[in-house]
C-alpha cells in the first residue's frame, strides 16, 4: 500500500498571486519602455530641421499653393524626370494635326498624278487629231481631181485650229482649283464681251479723271504764279532798309591793311597865336 500514494493537492493560491505579480511587473516595464520611446521620438522630432517654403509656395503663396497642390500633387513634374505630361485634349489635337498633314500630303500626290494624267491625255488627243486631220486631207486630195489652191489650204488649216480649240474641255478641276474648292464655270461669249466692254468703260473713266486732275493742278499752279507776281509788284522796299553801307565795316579782309583816317594833330596859325599869348601871360 505504500507504493500507491495518494496524490496531494497543491495550493493554487500562491501560484495565482505569483502570476498576478508577474503581470504587474510586465505592465510596469512596458510603460517604462513606452515612456522612453516617446522621449526618444520627441528628441528626434526636435532635432529635425524644418524646411522653408518650397517653389510653389514662393511663387503663389501658401494659400494658393495648398489649393494648387490639392488639385495636382506634382504640378511641375519634378518627380517624373522633368517631362510634361500632355492632357487628353492636347494629345487629340496633335493626333488630328498629324492626320490632317497626312491627308494633305496624299491629296497633293493624287492631284499631281491627276494633272500628269490630264496632260498626257491632252497630248495624246492632240496628236490623234493632227493625224486624223492629215488623213482627211489626203483622202480629200485623192477624191478630188482638181488641184487645191493656196486659199483652200489656209481655210482647211484655220478650220482645223478652230475645231481643236472647240473640242478642248475646260471643265476639269486642277490642283489649285481643287484646293480652293471653287471650280471654274464657262460663262459664254456674251458674258465675256460684256466684261470686256465694262473694263474698257472703266479705263476710259479713269483716264478722264486723271486728265481732269492734271488740268486742275495746272490751273492752280498758274493761279498761284499770277498771285505771286501781283504780290511782287505791290511789294516796295525803301532805301532806308538797305544795310550795305553799315555792314561793309564788318566784311573787310583781314589780310588787307585797314585804311584808317589820319588822327595826328596839325598845328594851324590860330593855334600858334594862342600858344604865344599864353606864354606871354605866364611870363608877366
């Protein structure tokens, strides 16, 4: 029976008190550590050198700078390498400009090609008409037995020239007209004649105006000349105003010797008699 001992219950009261004591000690240690950390943080904050005003505040002021920074955190793109970021509207404008430039280049190329094709067509048609005219003349010469005179050949050539001139088309749009967007329209011979008559009338009116202006200027100049002559006749200058004798003294040449009047004393008989009388009076 001695082997199987009855287990004895340990008192839990002391253990609980020890646990409580340990908790109190840990809380006190944590509080001390937290106080030390707060002290260290305060020291670090006090040692930090505060910066002055930044570039935005210097340029706009503190209040506007705060609003400006609130709208955009990096307005001057200082964090992104100094490159400006384009807005969506600006990017769309640049893209549209590129598209428009490409369309213009393509349009120029096509217009040049069209002009070249039109010129080639005109040249080919002109050559074909010439050859056809020569063949028609040969056929006519073969059919007619009589010899054609010089007047007939001239008439044939004139008719061919008129036919070529009438057969040409002027309704195509060239490159400049296409760029301007205003096609040329043939107004007819009546409009051309009326335009020529109106221009001639305008020219004659302008010439008449120029001739009248010249006549008026000539009359004004003649009137002014006559008036000047009348004023010259009425003007009289008296001899008192001639200053030639007075200004002659200031116009002499410095190289020539001045002719001055003789100012030496000349003794006359009356002066000698007077001197003798004075000498006799002094002696008495």
